[in-house]
């Protein structure tokens, strides 16, 4: 038997079928997750009060005046390490602070420009400026263990042991948090002074404070100021006036590019060690309240 369908009935049936199809949940085609750079961690907190410090010089030591110092590091065992820059002249070295003598040295590839330096356990991690390579050295033997790759420029580097992260600068107003085992970027912290971005962050030193917080001390490129940054918020909490370490004659000798560029800290003695590019001396100092600046 053949069924007979009227045109209105067929049209109504097609409408019902279309509605049923459109009502079904759709399943989107899978897409691979995109690699993303972490967004800067912004804070809505009010600007922190800023303390002002001057230097109390405790001692002065000889320093290699041919060293384009990019990173200064005091290891947990009291060993001084230094990262020296310039293409064809870059190296990692162990230094006798009392005499300035280079005890051990490992040259970088001639095309690489050495930058910041940090120690994580028995490894030394040394940045390069525009090469996108971080060297990983054995602290005991200076043997090359591996190389990390990263994007952008490398300037300063320090290890925040409490947080278990490397803190890196690139000359901007941001600090970059990196995994110490893989060097993967894990966070970005904007640095501000009284709510305004602080640019030209250069050599870094991470310091665990008595209250459990971590501060990052950074020298400002082409400045004789050191700022203390709260790592959790990115706020500058102190400014250190580091002028006057070199004599007028020494300042003229190193020239405009011979800037302050080397910060190391001794938690045992609670003192800092400062030097700079082509500086003939390295200084042991304390930061003391500066009543004039306050």
C-alpha cells in the first residue's frame, strides 16, 4: 500500500526535523592549547612607604680593572664568583676577594656576552645578554652541565630560595620568575616606585629578610642607586644612595660606561659587596638610614 503525503504535512515534518537537529549539543573540534606568557601579576595595594639608605663602607678590596662585571655572587660556602661580559671577553670566574686574584676561570663562546649569575645548590646559572642562552655550570669543577634557552634579553639573575624561583631582569620594569630546574617562565612581576614603573632594572641580589619575606636588591642601569623590591608585590620599599664609592680619578678612569654593576650579600655577616664595570675596587658595605634623604 502506498502512503499519500500532503505538501503541508511534509513541510511541517521537515520543520520538526530541523528543530530537533539544531537542538542537539554541538561538539567543537579539538584545538591544541597555545603557549602563553604569564600575565604580569598586578597589585591593587596602596604604594608602600619608602625608606632611604646611604652606605657605610667597611672595607675596600682590589678588583680586576679589566673585568666588565655583570654579576657578582657570594656562595653559601663563602666562595666569590663573578660573571664578566663583552663579546670575546666573557667568562665565569672564582675570585679571591682579599687580593682580587682570579682563582679559576671558564671562558664563554666568543660570540656570547655574559650577564647575571645565580647559584642553585651546586649549580651556577649564568645568563647571556642577547644570545638567549643560560649556561649551567658545576660550581665545584666549572664543568658545563647544560644550556637553557629563553626569549628576550638577559640582564640580572638571583635565586629566591624561600620561594624556590629564579628572579631575572631584562632592563625593563619587570622581574621574571623562572623554574630553577627547567628555566621555564612561571610569572612576571611589575616593579613600581610609589605606583610608577621603575625601568632599567639590572644586576639583582635576592635576600631572605628576618620577617620571612624576600627582597630583591637591584641596581638601576646608569645610576648609582640600588632599590629594594618586595618580591611578593613588586613594590620598591627602599632606595640606597651608592654614590661616592670611587674617587674622582677612578670615576674618570672607568668612564661613563663604568657603572655600578655587582651586588652580593652575606647573610652571616649581614653586609653587602658592591663593584662595577672596570672598577679597580670591590667594597664591603652596610646600608644605613639616610636621615638627609628622608
